[in-house]
C-alpha cells in the first residue's frame, strides 16, 4: 500500500447469509485521515449489500454451471441410447464434455486382457498431433495416469505437470506441451473396463471439484462403452449366425455323393479304423485320393465323430475360388477393402470357429495365401482383408487333395512347412478299382436313390450288367459310377435295369469328354423320342409317361428342367 502512495485505509468484511467472510470492501486515500463511526457505518451498509450481491452472483453462476453439467450428462445419456457406432458416440461425448469442461485432448482407452494393458481406441479435441496418443497405442497400467486410474478405480489429477510428472506417459504429455491432466476410470458393475484422460495445455485447468464431476461423466461413458461392446458383439453374432444360416442352406441344397459310407472292403475298413482313431483328437487331417473317391465324405465322418460335431463343418473348394478372392473367402473382408466390397464379409474360418473347416483341393491355394493359412494353423489368428484387427479362432482343419504332394512341394508350388503342418494325420481315400467287392453295394444304393428321385420302380441290374460294372476300372471312381447308374435309371424301361456297355470307358481309362453333358443329352433325346412317338401326349394309356415308366408330374418336371420345347407346327 505504501508503494501505491496510500496514507489512510479502512476495510470491512463482506459476509454471506451464513455469516461467512466472502470478501472485503476497502476504502483508501492518499491523504491522512481518520474514518469516523458514521463513515464506517456507511461502509458496513455497502459491505452488507455487496456481500449479498456477491452471494447471489456466485449462486447464479453455480446454478448455471450445475445446469450445464446436468445438460451434459443428459446429452451423454441420450448419446448412449441413440448412437450405435463408435465414431458417432465418441463425437457426441466429446462435444458434450467440451461445453462444460474445456480440454485440448480427450482420449478413450479400453482394457486389452491379452496384453494386460490399456489400448487407446479414440480421441477428440483441438490438439491433433497424431504422434501423441495415437489410436492403438498401449498404455502400461502402472506407468500412466490412465492405468493408475484403471487400477485404483479413482481419478488421478495432475494440476501442474511441470512439477508433478510421475510416469513415462506424463513425461510424454509434458513434452507435447500439456500442463494439466485428469484421468478417470471406466467402471461397470464394479469392474474396470477402460479409462478416459482429459488434458489441457494450461496449468491448473482442472480442480478437485472438476475431477469429482468428471467421475460422474466417466460413469456415463462406461455405460456407453459397455453398451456399445454388447451391441457390437450382438451384431457380430448376428452376422455370424446369418452367415451360418446361408452356408447351411447352401449345404442343404448341395447334393452329396453319399448319405452314408457304403462298403465292406478291407481298404475301406482300414481307412474307417483310422477315422475312428483321429476323430476324437484335435489333430489336423490330410486326406489324399483320386477325384471322386469320397474325400469329403471322410472329412464329414471325422467331424461327426469329433467333439465339434454340434458345430458346423464348413467346406471350401479352394480350386473353384478366383485367385484374387481367395483371402476374402477364407478370412473375410471389411467394407471398402477393395472395389466391390460394399459391406463387411465374414470369412469361412471365422464362420467355422469352434467347428471344423474342410479345405478341398488345398494345393490350389496361391503361395501368399498359404503363408496366412500356415499362421492360422500355428497361431489360430488372422486379419480380415482391409483390417489390422487380429481375430482369434479355434478351428480344426481337414484338408484334401488329389495331387502328388511330394512332387508339388519339390517344384515349389506348395510350401513344405505348410505340408508338414497339414500332414499330421494322413488318410488315403481308396480308389474304386481297389474296392471291387463294394461295387454291388454301391450300385444297389444308387439304384434306390435315383429310383426314388425319378419316380421309377427299379429292382436291380442284370447279372451281365453287374459283371461289366465290377470288371470296369472306374477312372472316375464313385462319382463316375453314380453318373452311370443315374443315366441307366433314366432310360430304363423295366424294373430290371440294363447297363449299356458303350457308356463304360475302355480299360485304358479314357473317359468320355463330359459325363454330365452326355447324361443330360441322353436323357433329353430319350424323352423327346418318347414324346414324338406319342405326339406329345403325356398322360393316359400309351402316353409318354407310361412308355418311360415314370409319373406324368415327374416327366413334366424333367421336361422343364431340360428345357424341352414342343416344336411348332409347320
């Protein structure tokens, strides 16, 4: 006061309604003077009015702040209810908090149980340097304010980082210009699930009162994060169930070669004994055998006898997938991962989680995909195309091939390390030429099957036809036998089916150009011949259906399927 030239001074306290001192009213003069009782009485009157006004002003400011805080909590609560994506939710939370508590950076971190650390998943605020708390950065639980808050379930407040730095994370924040930080735990049902960290470039930006209020905000955000996780898990499960439903519908529509394994030959019994041995284990199985020997049926037998039998067996024909789409088919992709990727796709490995995947023609996989398959076999993890998020799966792998693996490993088109990982338990699917004694059983099975399918009564094949079937070398194996029997049933005129020797290939193993096309052509021409003879009369005595020995409705169905049209009259 002396330096200001003050010679006289009088002061009275400002009191609130509870009699507490909230300030002072002071009168100063640069001339010596004595303040009288009257002057002091007037000062006290003004002090009383000033104290009341100050109390009113503070109450009003407190009320406005309290209203703003309530509005913020309401906005966050509304965001929790209405925002279902992470970006929308975090943007809404950041905007709501900024209106009440200023910040330069607000970071959200979630607990990573596998690494036992916090991992930053989002941030907001005007401080945009990406090298500071980037998404994905790990925060050590004992060496960061967020980690300390997560562990203690209490807020951690640093009013002046120049004086209070205690962790490596705070050193990094200080180096970026931050001077005050408040970290708060995200707690749901008594369990910490993450933390938020709010930082400012100004000293002493956050008070104890701010920290206590922000704990309420953190509780709301914790509910939001927990709800979002539940929503994402539900969405993922829904997508998986939908994908499983589509896959299972496709499987139902797929006509398998067998409904059960048929045969009693020693070679078949040997492989079935091996199936019984390996099925209860988790060992990877590699099935080798010629085309058409029933490798998929063996894979199904392994799966159905395993502990995973209640989960799906997901089949992938690696040779039928275009090379550019193999990874997307096996591992899935994110929306926008490549041109045409308009939505996220669940891959076959993710679909087979907790079940079994059957990789048919596995040797057709490109080399770069073989590397990723090897990682799944070794680590049980992969990333979708267009994503850096690692997905863990528990899948048993059964692979199959009709190629000489030793040869393709030798020429470099198949990785040796992948071969060793697949070839844990090899199974050989015997060719039909080594199962001569099973051919009569298979013939009768297919006769019954196609007789029901085509609506025809069949009792068996002639002895001569059976001899021809048993003596034939069957280069196309069971699949070729199936096609031959179906063709014979189509053209059969009596319950005793005759096999035309001309449809069987010579012993040299040369096969007709296309068994399927020939079957359709034979069936089409046979039906057209019957329709021509009956002048396209289907029903009634001496109609085409009676000549062919099938129901009229079945004949109409076959006519539609084969695209047979009645010729126009000339």
